[in-house]
C-alpha cells in the first residue's frame, strides 16, 4: 500500500514538473514552431514531438511500469537544461534567432529527457531510448554545422551531374559549379544541394531503421546511404531540367516544374532508400542462418 502511494505521489510530481516545463518553454516553443514553418529547411520540426510521442505511447508499459528510485543523473541533466535556459533567456534579442532557438530547444529536450530519468529511473531511459533520442531533431541545426553540409552536397551534386552529362554523351563545359551547354549556362547553386529533402530522408531512414532493422550496423548503413542517394537524386534532377531547358524550352528553369517538380525526384530517392532497406533486411536474415 505504501509503495502504491509512493508511486502515485511520484506521478503527481512528474505531472507537476511537466506542466511547469510546458509553461516555462511556451514562448520559445511558439517561436520555434513559427520559425520552422517559415523555413523550409526546418519544416519537419513540429512533427518531431508527435513522432516521439507516438513511440513513447507504444512503449509506455516498458518505460513506466517499473518505478525505480530517484535517478540523480536525470537531475543532473535537468540542471544542465536550467543553465542553458538561463543563458538563452538572458541573451534573447542578442543572439541570432537560429542560435537562440538552438539553445532553448536543446534545453527543452534535456529537460524532458532528464525528467523521465529523474522520476522513473534508468529503466525508462533504456526502454524509451529511441523516442527520447529522436527528440534531438527538434533542435535546429546551427549554421556552423549546416553550412559545410550544404557545401558538400552542392559539390557532390555538381560532380554527379557532370558524370551523368559525360555518360549520356551531352557536350558540356564545366567551370566549377557552372555548366555550359549549347545556348545555355546553368549553375549548381546551394539551393540545388537538396538539404531539405536529405533531412527528410534522414528522418525517414531513422524511423524505418528502428521499425524494420534489428542490428545497429544495419541501421547506421541505412542512415549513411541517405548521402549518396541525395546526391544521385540531385544529379538526376539537375541533368533532367538542364536538358529540357537546353533542347525543349529555356523557360523550364523558371517554371513550376523547376520550383515544385522535386517531389517526383523525391519519389525516386524513396525507392532507392527502400531498396537499401530491403538489402539490409535480407543481410540480417542471412546472418542469422
């Protein structure tokens, strides 16, 4: 009876903690959602807590059935979150918006994760490792990390596009990111890096890997495959649009097909990712025989 009362008391304290966290972070959360909806690169962010919430709900019995003693490491993580919150709140208006939201959302994720550990013990962390870790994608990627990734994808897309042109025998002169065809010159700009679709593919690969793969190495390979798939997909799109513009109508480059046609190429990327997933599942089955 005493143990049941302790559990109920801990539950009430956890709900009080969760309500306090929600109130403290309500304004940063609103700013984060507004920022994400206004920036296509981070438009996936509002979906992250929904996905994590679904998996937490699915694993709720494993996460919360056994109530262990207070876990100090959870409290330490909350302390880190408080320091981040104080820093972010004190620098609001001074930091760039992306940096401010990175600090505050990292604080929020640390607070949520620490609260689960503090109130329900390390067993809850182990059972909820995937949904809790997935919350890190709520944090906007800082520019110092994002910019080199964009540059790499831009470079890779240009290399693959040039290879495709040479492979199909199209006469082309290349000068860095500029490609000159008869009567037409196009640039593989940073907007052609496919960073938005690559982040979407990465999230899809993480979720599908969690659902359909069992080994850590195979999940890692699936996530890493997003890089070459993105670059190949970008190359196909760049070459296709360039050939249409060069040999059909230059206005293609200013058309809706250029602005919104990437959805069809994204379907190709999903097919390639599905093929890699199938091969990895088959490799896992063969390894068990």
